[in-house]
């Protein structure tokens, strides 16, 4: 009599579904342009590769108040600032799901007071 036995092992394989989300990158290459004739500053940065991104700009006057702005454009004109004052700016990109970290901050000084 020939006996053969076969052992079959049933393995339970766990499958885990892993969903990866990408985060939106912070804006890069920020610049700030002022003019001597007024106290406006135009802050700009590279356009985010994220479709439909909005931008959150944080502005801080040296020794003074903070202000926040939002725009869908990769630039923003900030007006109504005081003459000969130093301002710090940083920008975050945001979409419907999340926000980036802030960009590196930059500083710009408004035009001097001109007594004409």
C-alpha cells in the first residue's frame, strides 16, 4: 500500500490599501518690488504646479501689525503701507485639500517720505 499525504497550507494574505496623498509645495523665488513714489509693494513668486491653487500672503510690519491676503495669482499688490517702513512677507499655497508650509520669508522697505 502506497500512502502519500499532502499537506496543504492555506495562507491568509492581508492586503492593506494604502492611499498616498501629495501635499502642495510652498511657493518659491519670492520677490518684492517697491517704488519711491508711493508705499506700495508688489510681492510675487513662482506659480504653483498645482491646478487651482490659491495663495495666502502673511505681511508683518516691523514692530507693528500683521495683515493677511489671499489671491489666485502668483503676485499681489499691497498698498496703503507706511512710508520708509520695513515689512516681512511669506506665502503659502493652498488648494481644496490642504495648505503648504510657508515659503521662506523676504523683507522689503517702502519708499521714503518725500516732502515736495
